[in-house]
């Protein structure tokens, strides 16, 4: 019963982000958070296609995962890219079985102690928005019921994005997605500032930024931009 309740809360949480003041960054991070809390995985990352259809990192559960996703994009090769391009799930139970398939990705993933990966497309029929990477520190892909939950979460996020695209005749949502991708650069810069000032790692810095945005009822992008523009970070650091 508890698992069903947590699953229901996850879907409600995703739905809550699909309001008039749509925030693609928050929707993406909510998808990552839900995946981490509901599934037996060690890390998760999300890539979303920009206006040219090229994948960009928009959310991740850790700095290591973000770097892994960037590696795929830069190499133009990896399970997440394959899932996005084909619209099919890419399930790898042991990255050591075929290390030459994606050599750089496999080497880095194994160095981070990730042994297996499930790459799930964000797609609805012929429309593909991005892909979700789920990493495990043990051999074996997700069991069917967990895989179904993961794909359902990805599908809800996809429906949200596509629904807004329909409502706004595509232009506005495309601009919002592009803005979200651009904003991610500012967020990474803000993470670095907070990490340096607070003497914390990048993951903790991101958590601080996000918590402050929620407490102050601001968008994460606004908080990050203020930090980059040299605003006082005392409230973010809890000082």
C-alpha cells in the first residue's frame, strides 16, 4: 500500500508542475527525483532535445551523472542517444559484456561504479522529446514492474511537454525548452559559486539553490541568475 501511495504522490507531483506558469526545469528535476525515490537505481539523468533536435543535459541526480550525460552528447554515442533516436528502450544488464559498443561511456560509468543502465525514451507515438537514463551499481536491468513504473513517469513528463506544445501552437513551449536548456548553464555557474562560498560539493550546492527557491517562492532560474549576478548568498547558505 505504501508503494502505491508513493507512486500516486509522484504522479500528482508531476501533474502539479503542469500549470499555466510551466517550468520545464522543475518538471525535469521532479522526474529525476521521482525516479530516484521509487526505483532501485543509483543515479538518473535526463537529456532533452533542443530546437534543432540535439540532446542537452537538463537534469541529473548527481554531478557524476551529469558528466556521464555530457560525455554521451559530446561523443554523439551512448544508450540515452540511442533511446532518443529510436524511440525504444535500451537495456544494458552489464556494461562489461560489450565495452566496445560505447567505449568511453562504459569506461566512465564503470569508473563511477555503475554496472548497468536502462535508457528510456520520452516519447508519445512518433513524437520524441528526450531520454531518461537510469543507472544501477549492480548487474541486471530493472525488473518488468519497475521498468513499467519508470516508463510511465517518463511518459507523463512527455505528455506534459507535448500538451503545452499543442496549447501554445508549439512556439512557446519550444522557446521554454530552449530557455530551460540555456538556463541550465546559469544554474551550473550558480552551483559553482555556492559550492565555493559554502565549502560544499556541487550536489549539495544544487540542493541549497533548489531549497531556497522553494522557500522564497522563486523560480530556480531566478535564484541562480541572482547568484551569478553577485547577489548575497547568505540565505541560500543558511547563514
